[in-house]
C-alpha cells in the first residue's frame, strides 16, 4: 500500500510539473505573439512615417518647381519687353536650365525613392532576424524541456529496475529461507527416526539380555 501511495504521489508531482511547463510555454507563446504584434505595428508606423516624409518632400519639390516656373515666366516677360531676340535667347537658356533642374529633381526623387526602399528593406530584414532569433530561442527551450523529460523518464526507469531487482532478491531470499527450514525439518525428522531406532534396538538388546539371564 505504501509503495502504491508513493507511486501515486510521484505521478501527481509529475503531472503538476507537466501542467506548470505547459502553462509557462503558453505564457511564453502569448508574450511572443504580443511582441510580434507590437513590432508589426511599429514597422507599419515607421512605413507610414517614411511615406508621409516622402509625400512632404515631393510636395516641397513641386512647390519649388512652381515658384521657379513663375519666376522664369516673369523674367521672360520683362526680357520680351526689352529685347525680343534677347528674350528668345534667354528663353532657350532658361529652357535648358529648366530641363537640367528637372533632371536634377528627377534624380533626387529617384534617390529618395531608393533610400525609402532600402530603409523598408532594412526594416524587413531586422524584423525577419528578430523572428529567427525568437524561433531559435523557442527551439532551444523545446529541446531543453525534451531533455528534462527524457532525464526524468530515465530516472523513473532506473527506479523501476531497482525496485524489481530488490523484489527479486527478496523472493530469492524467501526461497532460500524456505529451503533452509525444509532441510532443518528433514534433519530433525531423521534425527528423531534415528533416536527411535536406537531406542528400539536398545530395548531389544535389553530384552534379549533379560531372557539370557
């Protein structure tokens, strides 16, 4: 009965440990999901901020282009009043200048777009690295729990083997004790039979001696 109660107690302790580990795992999973959600929202906010900055820069460039065009138009009108030929020459130069400026602005916009895309890629790379790190931590924790479970199973099997060995030794000891008692009984029986035979022989000799006398 005590052995069964001990086994029941050990089983209850193992079950409680298993439930505790499951709860810890669930808590870790909930924490991981919460962190992932916060990181996703942070990445969305960062992308929104970059997009708004890009739109603001685009608007500023457009306003600068509009102001530059207006300035050129006024200069062109003043130059037309002074000299038509000079106006045409200046207009051609200004057109070329405007093309160069537009090309410069286009290149700046392309550079800005590339920078935006690179920042988005870097943010995605960091997010993926963080996910991989968390996955590696979870995998390490899973392996540790499996190793602990395997160690417990090994210890339980060793205890069971020891218990069976002790039971076998006790059984053999009981068999030896029974054999010893049987041999002692047989020896006692032989001794009694020999004593009875000796007594019968002694009585027989005494009877013969009596008759002879």
